[in-house]
C-alpha cells in the first residue's frame, strides 16, 4: 500500500468513527450504511477535496450524500 492509499484508508476510517460518534452508532452500523449508499466509494474517489474539510462539514456532506441516494432509490 502506497502513501496515498494509506492516507485514503485513514481518512475513510476517520469519517466512519466521527460519523458514528455524531450519530450514536457503532462503527459496524456506519460501515453498513456507508456501503449501502456508496459513501466509502465517494470518500475514496473525492479524497483530494474532502480531506481538507473539517469534521462537521464532512458529517453534513455525508448526510446530504446519503439523503440524495435515498431519494434516488426511493
């Protein structure tokens, strides 16, 4: 695993942990939601601009991303 891949993995782990703490969910529950709605793929593909943002902005962005995906499925 190269440095960028490690950075992305750490960023995704950070997002999972922070989202879990904010929503009162376990990391496993968050991972299930992220997988269901493609959040981990989004975080991976858009790492460059996203990793420069703050914690609360990321949580809000993830909420909005999930809401959009729910509307499309729904």
